[in-house]
C-alpha cells in the first residue's frame, strides 16, 4: 500500500487550558499526541531562556511553553521540514497572539545552521520521529508518515543538532520510546550531552507492564551523575481517565 501524498486541507480546532489555547491540526494528517504535551510540561525554563524546538510539527510544544512561560522567556524557535506543518504552525502562533515570542523556520535539522547560529539557545526540546525506517505501523498519509518515522532523518541528526545549537551547560530534553533508551543515551553522550534526569512514562499503574516512553534531560558538557525521577502514569487505570499529574497538563 502506497502512502497518500495529498494533504487534506481540512483542519480541526483543538483546544487546551479550557479553550484558552487553540491548536489547528490537519484532520487527516499528522496530529500531536500525549508525548508532546508531556515534554512541553516537563521542561521548566528560567528567566530569559531562548528555546529551540526541533521538529516542531504544528508547534504544539512551542504553544504550550509560550502559554505557560511566555512572561519569562526571551524566545521560542521551532524548525519543521514539512511545508504543510509549517503553515499550520505559523497560523497557530498568530491565532494565539504569540508573535513575536514564537517563530517557525521551514527547514531540516540537518541544515539547521543555515538558519540559526550555533550555541545560541539555552534549552532545546525534541520530540523526534519514534520509528526507524521499516519499523512500526505505517500511515498512508505522507505528512504523518514523515513525522513519525525516521525516513529522511535519523535520531542522531536530531541529537547532533541539539548538541550544536545549545550553549555550554545548556539543556537538551528528549522524549522517546522507552525501548530505545540505550540508543538515545549512547547518542547523547557521543555528542557531549550528559544525561542528568531520566523519567519513565507508563500507560497506567501495573507491575507487569513496561514503560512506554522515556524523558531524558541532558546538560551540554555536564558532569557525571543522573537522577532517575519517579515514574509518570498517563492514566489512573486501564481505560480510565488521565492521572492527576497528566490532568494538570491540560489545565
């Protein structure tokens, strides 16, 4: 089955924070999921931070961070390769009145430094495509396929871009499938990003179930020593409502 290369222009208007934040998404294209929301809420910025969002999609991470922390941030820059998602991201930023704090660059992480200077960001956030080429369930929609699968770009491309973009002692935070933790840790250390915090994410409390996702926060040229944080459960129980922690992410 060949993927559908057409982009359906129909959009949905999804909201967060009791309707205070609007995020338009393609009805039949790539749509953000809980991983982006978790990452956006995990990173706690400081006054004057300059944030880079690698692979920003519809800009959901940038939108959430701007809503929560816009009063202290200097800037949020997102880079996204797919023109259809760039257009949506820019509309989302404008519609929520987040210009000029947020901006979206149309470009590839492999050519990031055609657009920005090295070591100019204090924090990098990254929700990269989860699946290696040839693995995982494939979408027939190209927009969704490229956002979820490492077809034109690999995990190391995101890690190396993050490492080069962030200032010395700045942080880079990734969310990734828990089964790929060893590979992610190997890559970040290869590029002088020292893991400082690791947080495992489970669907719901169950001693027999493995973690689904993992958050890894690194510091560029940071010293050794890592803190394994308490786990996060997305739901209170199987087929149940969001946990109290995740519920707060949408308030």
